[in-house]
C-alpha cells in the first residue's frame, strides 16, 4: 500500500472515530439522538418556500414552521451560522444565531456534522441576498451520521457503487430521487385510469407449478413440505384469464416478474409489469387503452407529451402510428411477405436476399418475425403500434379471420425497444391445446423457453371465455422513457447486482 493510501485510510479512520466520540459525548450528556422517537413537522422545504413567496407581498404575519432534514452544508462562524438541510422535497436554508438559541445549544449545533438529521422550529423570512430561509428558534438533533458523505463536488459518480448503495445515491443526487418519485406517479396514473374504467386490481401467485404465459427461462425453487419444484412466475397471464372465465370481466395486476435470462441496459432478472384483460373487446380496444395510459402518464410526470429521450425528440401525442408487421418489413426491406403468405420456401429465399440467419425448421411466420426484429425494430424511434403477427410466435393469440397464418396481436415500440404487447386473446380451447402441444414439441427439441401445457388453464377455457383483449406493459421501460433514463438500473431502486468478493 502506498504512503498516500495509508494516510487516506488513517484520516478516514480518524474521521469515523471523531463522529463516534461526538455521539458518546452527547449520550453522556443525556442527549442521545437515537432516543428521539417522534418529531412533528408542519411541512416540507419546497412547500414552505412556495407558500412564503405567495404571501410575502401581502406583508403577512410571521409564518412559523417546523421542518426536518439532513444537513448537507454548513458555513459561517462566530455568532451566526447558515445550514442547508434537505428533505424529501428539496433544500431549505437555516439561519441560526447564538442570541436566539443560547450559547450552549449554538455551540452544540456547530459541532453537528454533514449528514446529521435535524429538526428546526422557527419563522420564514428572506435574507438580504434574497434566499427564502428559516430563522431558527429551536434545533434538535434527530439522528447522528457516523459515516461521512461523499465529497460535495465529486459526489457519488461511480455507477456500480451508486446501484449498490442507493441510499447514498439518493442523498447525494437529487435528480435520482426525482426519477423514483416520477416512477411512483406513473404507476399511480395508470391505476387511476384503469380504476376509472371499471377495472379491478387483483393479485395472482408468484410461485407457479408451471412456468406459463410467456416464452422465457424461469427461476426454479423447491417447496420442502410438498416436495415439488416451483417456478417464479414469468407472467401472470394464464391466471388473469382464468378470472375473465370466472366473470370478473376487467382485471389488472401490477407486480414483479422473474426471468432467468441475460442482463443489459433493458433487462433485469426481476422487473415490474402491468397486465390487464378486458372481456368483450379485442386488440383494437387494447391499442386505444395502451396509448391513452402512456399519454396520461407522460402528461402527469412531465406536463407535456413532447419529451426528449437520450438526445432524441419523442412525441407521445395521440394517436400513435399504427403499421402492420408485413407493411413495416416491406417499408424497410422492400420485401412484401403478403405476396407469399404461408409459403416457407419463398420466405427462405427472401431471407437469403436479406442476409437473415434462419433455422431449417423455420416457417414463413418465423422468417417474417426475424426480418422484423433484425431490419425494422432498430428504426422505430417514435411510438409505433406494430400489429398482425405470425401465429408461430404468438401461441396465446386469436387468429385473424380469413388469414389463419396471422394473429390479432400488436406490440408497441418506441426508442428502438418494445414497451407493450397485446392480443385478441385466444378463447378456443381446441386450438389452444394444439398450440400448447406444438410448444411441447419445441421444448422436446431443445427450446427451453417454449411454453408448457397448462391443463387447468385449458379446462377453464372449456367452460367458456368471452371474447377478450389483453395487454402487458413493462413499467420499468416506460419509466426509463418518461424520465430520460439510459439504463433499466436507473429506474430500479435496487437492481440485481453480483455480490462483491
């Protein structure tokens, strides 16, 4: 270890000991901050400042307030000190004088550290330099910070450390806190809209006996009492559709899903989605609902439906663009798959022309989907509803009348990534069984993401399910879009991380 590192570690150790010594001294004096249980405050920093600015010109009477927050800076000496404290809403300055607090309390205040949490009672005023502040009449130490915060001007910049110590990230970077407040508002807005439309929020099992409802690799666990393997859910779809069979008609669930797959800026092993189902509508009804939910969420958190994402201007104004998958492929490749629907040999010729890698078992529909994923998706910057998918990649979706190779499905894309997926739900139990059996064949041939046959779900369909539209949307990706966040980890409070050695 270098002498500089040794000195730095020595200095850090000294600082830690100093803070502990201060705590010990307070405890010996009978002023243990950790014994404080309740502190009654009358408002938050942002509201206090805004309310004062509204009434200031009216020469209103003295406004007394009580606030609490974390010390983020201190300056001044002698008989006057200025302290900046931060609460959930933002920053407010505290003006402290020895004449108001008394010598003992004031000297104690000067010994408090950056990071300590304090309560302040006083009145609001504007300083000579124009800053709305609180003139302290009483101060209370509510919690002692025993670890120093990162240095003010450099802050917490290391992204790995930020994700591992989100608590420090939230303290040092106010914009991070704002992102998660917006995320909460997004979810709240979606709930309010669905509730207003008569939807019922429900909860379905996270531990499943069969991994179903999506093509994904599950996490496997074991239940000791039953002595069976269980799967963390990859989607709640099959349970929610059982509720439609049962006559609940409009249901939704917001919750965590788990997929044992790769990690990147768009993927985390556990993530949040909303899935919803409505009887007596189809994928056209789901298109209207999906774009409305996103537009209203954007207006709530940004005040406009014209936003910027990673340097690109995005319009979330209604309605969103709508293009069929075949038309989108034709637009970006020149190949019109509608001219040879169902003809796998001609599709393979088109794949060669487009330099697409296909398997020997791929059919017309698989190749159409591959052409879309490789040649079109990267071009979809503005919100675009891509509809009418091949049946091969949509095992739970109703076929398009008169075109059995196509199903009534759409996906919403924006900023080159999928945000939502929706269907006219397949309610034919005979067709559904055949598709499950095809998925089992794929699984037997080595596709471990293929769906398993859910006998109880098939039984529910045989009782009769009304025509239904369903939609699933990634809350994390929507939060990324509406908060201009580059990585999914920026909108997850505690993203999955590999443990440090």
